[in-house]
């Protein structure tokens, strides 16, 4: 960690960023070639939220949330704060007060490969958080980290300004430069799925809807009684 | 894995199968001699569901859901699809589309020692799922497995046609041949507990209700001030 | 384990105990110097409960809940039953029947570094439980343990009569002798946070509210474009 | 669990069973189509052992090793004892005394999806064990289970008499009926690998040895500077 | 945590303490009634050590090893340093330098419910350590904790001066006041096991050596072919 | 993942790279400001190895080792192959054959946030590997990934050509551009520690060697009897 705060970052077209919120994590992950998904330990602290936004990235030392305070000031409406501690601990890095500050700036959510606390208050505020842990364990505010440098978080590299999409399935990141093309691919996928859904609801099976029978036969599947 | 689909399986008497749904997992587990419980990692993706059904069993290669597509066609109303991947991964094997197909056939739920995705949609549809993981990570459809051969899932052997009972406590399996006797034992247990419950609610303690005091004294329990 | 039940324990002033319920775990943990928090694996079985009470402590052998039955009788209104099994297993030590007995005595909740079952019923009854596991796996009632001796639970020593506070963030314990001073410290903290909250909601950042800028400059933080 | 001991089980041809010991787990797993591997949590308690043998299977209640005592008598020279507790706990089911009894009967090793103890003594005796845990936590001897019924262990179904192969990579099971054909497939694989090994040692890369370049080009791999 | 160092602690009779080293953890755990065992995550960093000693106990804040430095001075020959961080993290609290200081004072080993580093050097020095983790992650030296107050460590309460026994199976603690009686019970157990061992080595099975057959028959065990 | 192989990467001065091997992971981690350490789950498959080398980085799809085959060709003497699968699974990505190829090219070791197999053979060959898992579970060779793009691995960003240092404590990465200055800082630290070590071995305590007493007094540490 360098002790650097990058103030000016490029973000994707706001309309593109916003459009991702309706799509959901699974669709985005598939549409960009099964890529960009954070590890499954990153889960929502309450069910039902679905957001997209531009990543403001933060590297923090384990058990120290000083740089999250620094990062708040770098956030603008439509952003998602993404935090990566440099080691695994049971600390709660975010609480209701920081969430209030983020919320007042129009920040849409918070993602961390670590713990958060005040989850009852966060749920009540409707401020969505994806974390690997819930814990009230207090942090210190002692050491520097970085804001808006590329980070890794739960198995994915995230650049500031990348598009972050999060829902009950987890969190996926779309590189800023690919946001347009991934959005297009998502919509194509959605259209296709919508057609299939009707057929499934009507009782058809995917072996027919997706034309899987010949391939199964070729692989040697045997039906017995 | 053999690449085999058994089309005709024996199921328990539908009235017996259905009766289990009111009983709950803990009761069934106790009534069959503290047996049949899947490992605690198998949990519901949303709270409040309680089902019973006949097992359609599926073995799948890790990260591959082709055979789940095959299995859908083998399901009938009143079944529960139970899936066992052959290794631990973070893939999401079931999503909303397959659930729509299962739901349209009257399948009551889905159990997997692995991941599922689209959990917000599944909750909205009211299609209950018990899994060890939530993850949007996409699978492939490449390799064969088996449908309706005996499987092991989260520490239990399950034969096709066995009765599966699932609620917020987890999942328990009742061998088909024992369904009648276990159901009877459950009802006996329920009756007994119902009587006890009234006494507990009235302020009595189990030391008296269950007559535990003599045994405690014999074991040497000492009360001090 | 000794096979001892201590019947008379000192509790903190009921008004003090009750006052903690409004404060929340994170506040209490901070106000007593970031101390007393149980490990993060101890989580509520359903969201939204917040309680405080006097600890009745129980040591139980792994997979055996006999002493929980014994402990029920030692509980009075305003207590929280805290249970520590002597090894890690997937057993469910508490179910709806014991909870009914506890509830009828005015016990406010149950904390265990182990499993519980009947969680749907517990949620419906509104009897709050914090546990490391949900599992229907049945216990036996065979071996003695202790009631109201000091225990350790999920990384904290708990004396009978200590104040236990629990909410969606987890569980924290306050030594009985410090209950007054910790309560005072909590209230001071709450007042301070309340003032800060208004400023955050109005758009101020913690760098200003908490006066962090000089320290950041001194540490060498660099802002770049 | 039934409380049943099957005394007479079919075993594979001893020469075939013994031949597997030289092959290693990875080779056997691959040669039978990437099947039969127990979950990765099953690891050797000391490095360097490599065995094969006929499975004697045991189902035990969690924390109870009574049936292991029963099973010892059913073992003969060349067997491997495979034990599956019905729930996850930290108990140590096998110690040096049972190992002495097994060793005196010519049993080649012990596999358990649970804990073992006296590991220093077991290492000194040269009695190899694969387990998910090392723990001195004592068991009881109270409840019945089964010997030589089909079990599931760490994600695999094992029939009594199946061939178990174990080394530093873990444990794989070969169904008895397939032992001959899998052995042949292993030998073929070994021969092929032996040829490849010489080429790799001489500096060739697998892109050439395995002829992977055309497929990479077809998939669109790009080499840049 | 109080910031207190207790300088004078009572230790058990040195001959008694030393005698435990030959017995091993499993024997001690059994002989004191299956009690006192630390959780299975506490494992030796290298195989083959077996020690006993008097506990010097330390509470440390998560990620801070200042109090370990303080504790070194309170150790004398024959002691074992036992450290309990107040939360779970991946820090390495002990390295080769502190081990050198401990070793020069005649300290016999180190037990921690947390991480240690320099494990190659510790192995080379022959300074045995039992920990839940190996990690080079550096700590800070900022906050106070306590030395020689009662602690909890990995599920057990440990008083300063209690006897700690550790080997490849893990770590067990014997309360100081019971050291004599537990030692006697251990020796009795050892004698009994020694007799049994000879019979097992000669091919007898425990069903006969321990006289288990009548109980099995009574429980209803069935032998089938 | 892009399907890109970067052939030409910058490496640090070979003398600098080699010098790190004598220093060890803990020293390097501390000397660069407690940074660069991979998560503690990355551990050596056998004890005693200590290496340094230039990173060749590989992104692979979960359960697919095709790109490791591709990467071998990009390695030269003095390199360390560092592999990051895009999701968590129990596959074994590296075996003895690839290790033979790597070894013949002078590659010094292999680091992966995933599984490896043939660990007995790797130990015998003396080819050191740091992994999060040992598993024989076979991979496929189907999908593209990247070689020598920046990756994240177990919580750290690694650029191709960065210096990787690994020993029994784990793995640390030094950015190529900082290799010189970190090496200098390491040597300074080593010199200081060497002086301290002599004093510790002579019985001095760190409270004096490091001059910690005044700070302890100031923090309010109390010594009691």
C-alpha cells in the first residue's frame, strides 16, 4: 500500500451503469463469458437488494478503516464503494455512521471482503452491503492504504470506475471498457431467456427447448427402466 | 458415473409422502432413531418453506449441470430433485429457468450439496431450495452423470423414491420402505410433545415433565449456593 | 466438568441490565474498550431481535443437552441462557420445547457456541437465539456438566450474572461489576454519535467531523489526479 | 442405521487389489474416468504411505466408536477399514489400541470422514490413516451402527469389498466389479505417461507432447509481446 | 482486558508437571473424564514434540503482540506460554526472536489460538508450538492485554499455573488443583492399556478384551451373511 | 479472461531476485511495510523449501489447466509459476508431469490458490509447491485464460516479473520496481535482528532490548502480585 488517493477516475456512461441494475448478477456473469464473479463468501447482509454502480476502490490494512473514511469523500452519486483488506480478520469495517455519509452522497452500496456491523440499522436505512462477515469487532484508524488504485477483492481485479453489479446471488464486476458490449450481450441473453421461460412454464423441458437430445445420445446416455 | 437414466422408480404412497410435510425435519429425524439427516451445510435459501416429496436423484460431475436438465423430464408432481455433484466447487447448478420447468411439473423443491443462483427469483416464485452455497458461477453442459441411481448427498445415501423432508432446520431422508412406520412414529412423538408443550408453557420444567431428577441424582449432580 | 449447579448468583441492577437492550452490540463493544465480543460465528437465527439479560451459564458435554434441562430451572425473568459445549459438533442442543419452558419463565434469549433446531418455530414464537449453527441433529441426555460456573463461550469468559447483549451483529458480554460504568460510557458514545450522524446526513465527511485531516497529512497521504 | 453386521463379503482378486498400491490415487482416479475420489478434506495423518485394499465399511453414530470395535473382527489381511460417522464432530474415533488390533490382522490402513488420535504412535507403528481431522476428543461406546453395508464417505458411495487406494493425494474407491478394467486402464495410462515424462524431462513442452497447439489456435489464443 | 500483569502465580509440583510429558494428550484427556481438550484447530507446527509445563497465560488484542513481549519476563523454566487473542485474524504473533528469548529461559513451548511465523526456524531450534494457523502476517505492538489472569483459549478456561500437555494430537489442560489425581488416573489407565495392547497385538479383538459382546447382544446387534 | 499470452516480460535483476531466497517470507513482508503476503491458506505441500523467483502469472478457468500447459513454454530458469483459478474448487491443477517440464526449464516453484496432486512425487523430485489444497481431482483442458497479465492470487495483485518469495511461512510478492529497495530494507532488518538475537539468547528480554518499558508504563500497565 502506497498511501495514495486518486481523485479523478473515469466512469462508464451513467445510463449504461444504471441499466445493469435490472439484469442481475447471474445474467451479467454469463453474458461476459462466465467472468468477473467475486467469491461466493461475499453475500448480501439482507435479502432483496439489487444495484449497479461505478467502483470506488479502497485497499485497507487488516483491522484498520481509516482509508474508508478517506474514500467517502471521493465518492459521488451512483458509485459503489469496494474495499479490500490486506488480510483476513473478523473486524467490522463499516457501520451505520459511514453508511449515513455514503448514503447522503448518493452512493448505492458497499462491497467488502471482510466484516461489517450495525446490520440492523443498515437494513432499516436500506443501504445495501455485500460482505464476507457480520461482526461488531471494532477497527482502528491508524494506517494508510490506497483509494482508487486497482485492487483485488475476493478473487477479482477491480479498477476504479469498473461497473459493479450486486444482488442476492453475489457481486460481479464488469471492466469499464467492456460495459457497453456486456450490456448488449446481457440484453440479448435476457430476450432469449424470456422466450425459453414461457416454454418452460408451459411444461416443455430444456432437452427440447435447448435441443440437447442429440448431444446426449452422442455422449452415450442410456435410458433404462 | 455411468450415463444412466432410470425412468421407472417406485415412490411411497402419496398420502404418506404428503403427511410428512406437516411434521418437520427435527421430528422426522428423531422418530426414525436420529437418522437420515443431511449435513448442516445444507440450508434453505429463504426462510419459511416446509416440504416433503419423493426423491429423484442425480449425480453430476463438478461444475456441470447437463444431467439436471435430463432429470427434469423424469420428475413428476410431488417429487423433490436431489443433486449430488462429485466434488466441491462454487458453481451455481440451478437457476430460475430450470426452477420454472420443475415448478410447471409440480416438483416441490430442490436439494443440492452445491450452489444455486437466481435466489431472489426463486424466493419470489416460491420455489424452495436447500443448498450448501449461493453462487452465480456458471456451469457447463458437457458430461454425463446418472439419474435415479442411488446417490450420496451431504453424508446420507439416498435411493430414488425415498421420502425427502425439508424445512428451516435442514433436510432429512426417510427410506421408502420405512415411510409408513416412520410416519407412525412421528405422530406418536408429536402427540407426546403436544402434551409436554402445554406443561412447559404452564411453567413446569423438563426435570419434572420428563422425570429426569432421579437419574441426575444418581449421576451425582450437586446443587450448591 | 464437575456436575455442579450453583443456585444463587448475583445479577446486575435490573434497570441497568434492561438499559443495554436499546444500545446494540457494536456500541457496547466499543464503549467497554473493544472488548467482550463473542466470535463472529455466533449469529442470530432470524433477523431483528435485540436483547439484554443476565447470563445463566452452562457447560455441556458435546452432543448432550441434559444440563440445559437442568439449567432451565435456574433461570428467572430477565435472564439469558448461555451454553458452551466442550467440543465442536453439528448437534442441535435447543428446540422449541425447551424454548417454550424458557419463555414461560421470562427468559429473554439463548446463546450457544453450537447448533439449535426448530428454528421456524422459534422465529414464530419470537424467542431469539444466537448460535453457530442450525441443525436438527439430535442430542442425548446422558452426562453431567455445570450450571452457573464461569464458562468460556466463543472466545469470551462469561461469569454467571454478567450482562449479555445480543442483536443482529452478534453477542457481547459485560462483566457484572462493570455494568454501570459501561452503560455510562455507552450513553456518552451514543450522544456523540447522534451529533455526528446529523452532520453525516447533511453531507459532511468524517475527515472533517472527526478531524482526521491533519493526521492523514502527517502520515504522508498523497492526493493525485 | 440398522445394527447389522454382514460377515461374508466378496472381495476383488488379491493380485488385482495389490497391484493398485503401486499406481497412486491420481492415476486411478483418472483411469476410471475422473471418478471415485473422496473429498479433499480426507488427508493422510503422516506423509509417504501408499496402500490399496478391500473395503470393510462401517457406519457409526456421531461420537460413538462401538461399531469400529465390532468391525475389527470382520477384517482380514489385505483389508482397509472405512468409517463414516453420521454427523460432523471433532471426536477421535481411532487410537493406537484399535490400530494395534487392526495391524495384527494384516489390515493395511484406516479411512474416516472424522477424527483420529494417537497420531504420533500411529506414525511410529507405520499404520497409515486418512482422516478429516486429528483430535484427542474421546468417543463413547453406546450405540449400534452397521458393518459391511454400503456407506457413503466424504462424497462417495462405498460398497464392502470395493478397492480402496490411498496415498498423499487422498483416497479413491474403485467398485469391485470394475477393478480389473480400471487396473488395465491405469497401466495403459502409466505407460503413456512414462513416455511423456522422458520428453518433458528433456525439455519438450506439453503443447507439443500432447499436440495442443492446433486446438489453442482454434480457440483463438493470441500471443503478444 | 485490564492491562494487568500478575507476577506471582502458583504452579503444580514440578515432578508432577514433568510426569505428564510422557503420557500424551489423549491419555490425559480421558483420565480426567474426557475434559480439558482445546479445539482441534490447535495443531503442532511440526510433528513429534511432546511436552508438559505450567501455563503462563496471556490475553492479547487481535493483531497485537505487545503483551507477549511482556509475558516473556514472567516465564520461568518449565513453563508453557499460552496466548489467546480476542478475535480471529491471520496474524503471526510469535516468531523466532521471541522463541529464542523463551527458549533461553527454559520455556518448553508455546500455545496460541492464532498464527505464528518463522516456522522453519522454530522447527530447526526445536522450539515446539501449537497454533491454529501459520502466517507471516506482522502484528503491531500498541495495546495492553493481561498476563496471568484466567483466559479462555480454543474452548477451554485456563488459569495461570494449570498444567498444559501437548503433543501431535493437540493440547489438553489440567487444573492445577487436580494435577495429582489426574496423574494417578493417567498411570492407572496406562497400565490397563499396556495389558490390553499385548492382547491386541496377539490377535485378540476388543469385543473380548473389553467384554463388549453381552452389551452388543442386548442392544440387538444382528450378524448376517 | 482474454485468451492472451504475453511473451516478453521484464524481470528484476537476477542477483536481486536470488538474494531474496535467503531472507524468508516474514522478513520480506515486514521489510516492505507489512505488505504483499498471500492469504494464509496458501501453504507448502512439504516442509523445508525456501525459494525466490520471477513471477510468470496465469489466470485459469475453474477446473481447467489448459493455460498452465501454455504457460510452461513462457517460463525460463529462475521463474516461479503463479496460478489463479477464477473460482474455488477442489481440482488438482498441477501434477508430476507438468512439474517435470517446469523443472527441466529451471523453474523454481509453483504457487496456486487451488489444488495440486502427485504430492509424494513432487516432494521426491524436490519441486516445491505452495497451494491451498491437495487433491487428485482431475481438471479438463478446454478453455482459454491468460499468461503474463496482472493477476490477483489469494488476496494480492501480482504483475508478471514481480519477485515471489516462498517458504514454510507462506508466500510474499515484491513489486519488481521495488525489488532493490526492499532487498536493502531486508538486509538492514536482518542485521538488526541478528544483534537482538544474541541478546535474547543471553537471556535479555525484549522489554529491554527494544526499549518497550517506558511505553508500557505510559499506557498504564500495572504489575500486581
